[in-house]
C-alpha cells in the first residue's frame, strides 16, 4: 500500500504540475503577457513548483534530507536524465549565445549552493539572499531580453520558444480552473509522496537523502521531462536545454531560498554510511531531521553541469551518443547510490 500511495503521489505531481503550468500560461496569455516573459518566468518556475511544494512538505514533516535531496537530485536528473532522453529522440541543436547568460547564472547558483553546504549556511538570511538573487536574475533577464527583442536577441527568442511549445486553454475561466486544480494536485501529491517515501526509506534501511535524490527527485522532475520531450519532438530542441537551465536556477535559488526562509536547516553532523549505500556516497547526519547529502552527491551535481557545458557549448549540439553518455552517467549514479556497485 505504501508503494501504491507513493506512486499515486508521483502521478498527482506530474498531472498537477502539467495542469498548473498550462493553466497559468493560459491566464498569462489572456492577460496579454508576452511569450518571452512567459517562457522566462512561468515555464521555468512552473515546472519547478512540484519541487518547491515537495521540499516545503518535507521540511514541515521534519524530513530535511528529502527536501535538500529533492533539489539536488532534480538538478542532476534534469541534466543527465532529461537532456539525455531528449537527445536520444533527436540531437539537440544549441545556440551558445542564447543560453550563455543563463548558463553563467546556473554555474554561479551551483557554486553558491556548494559554499552554503560547505559552511553549513542555510540560515533564514541566506534564504532571503538566495530569493533576492533569483528576483534580480529574473528582472535583469526581462530587461535585457526586452532591449534585444527588437534586434532578434537570441536569449529573448529562446525564452519565447519555451512558451510556444506549451498548449494552453484560450478561455480565462478554464485556465483559472485548471491552474487551481493543478495546484491542488501538486499539494496533495507532494504530501502523499513525501509521507510514503519516508516510510519506504525507513523500511528499506535507506537514508531520507537517498530517497530524495532518487524517487522524489525523478517524480518532481516529470514536468521538465514532459516539456523537454515535447520540445524535441516538435523540432525545437534548444528549448529542452533552456528549460532545464531555467528550472535548475529556480531550484537552487528559489526553492532552497524559500525552504531556508520557512525553516532554516543544517547539513552538519558526523559522517555515517546509511544501510544500502556505499562508502562513496556516505551521508551526513544532519542536526535537523534526518541525514543529508554526501560530497559524492554534490560532486555528481558538478559533473552534470560540466558535461552539459561540454556537450551543449563546444559542438553547438548534444548528439545522440552524448545523450547516451548522460543517461549512462545517471544510471551509474543511481547504482552507486543504492549500493549496487562498489
């Protein structure tokens, strides 16, 4: 029954996330917002709402390992799993000029997260600063894209394409209903998933962080997966990369920021190996509810960013064989995480 309830939670997160994004896009279009603005804000933030609600639910339940593991695991899955699958469908042509700015922000956000983890700095003040950095990024991007839009700016065009791949209701009332239903599905799905994921972890002798990095992370990344695959199938492959970068930025700055504001947490503690993991991925016992990330997990986060930079920027495309490399890296990481290798 626990596994069934967790699966129902995953399904509700996916359907709710899809409804929420498409409903909010429909509302935004009826209100006259530009496709560029919709792509920059609603698509990136909307597909990250499952991660946000799940992390907040986990914090409220005292499962901090699930909350942080969810964010880091989602960012890893976004690159290795989602870009890997999208590249298998069709090679992803990229525009370095279009994604360069967002790439730099993602790298900076990843570096900030590592520093905060190293110095155990997830205080309420840090959360406010992370959220403020996200606001600066969004506002700055909107201003920059509007200035270059008239000259066919690459970044502005990419954000507009991110919105264009999403079909949304043309009726405002229907869009509002779908948005509300989507939010309800995400909230209820997150509650089901977190509560039962913690039970699964306990019964299996795994840490909450392992479940957050794997089952929960993949579940909350399903909206990004759907958007990226649709984009690849419609021949707008670069949107898949833009969507993932935007989502990763929102995850690191927005979700961790809001989570830290709601409930500051700690990642310090004595090193310990959770049952079912290897020494390579030993987790840290946190001072606030559960065990958190290992440096091996953070190393995989860094590696995923490096691989995306190498594949997306060097050859201006992510080839099928590179997609296979990304997927192989993800499968290998999951194997190490659950102790199947080592």
